[in-house]
C-alpha cells in the first residue's frame, strides 16, 4: 500500500532538501509543498502540525516534524 506523502518546506531549507533527497533515493513519490509560495499553504502546515518550522512531513495520517529519518522510514514501511 502506498501512503500519500507531503513534504512542507521552503527551497532554502537544507533539512527540507535532505528529506526530499532521502525520499527520492528510497523511491517514494511525494508532493513537494513550497510554503513560501502561499500563506494558505503555510497555514495548512501549521494547522496540521502545530509547528512553524520546516520540514513537516505528512505520511498518511501521521505528521513528522523535521528530518527524522528513522521515523520517516518506519511510517513508510508500516
């Protein structure tokens, strides 16, 4: 089963870019949500995560704050 994955971030964020590279290297499709393009996207991310910092990774119904490789892998495998 493929879970829907969204990465909320900004282009200048090194951890966002690391997260996206990690997902690409592992062969996972994801939606890249650039919150710098829209205040509505930023508000959506904050509403889901309670965080203003990036990256915020949404995997299915789960939210991961920051580039937590182990947690991301565990959620993608489950």
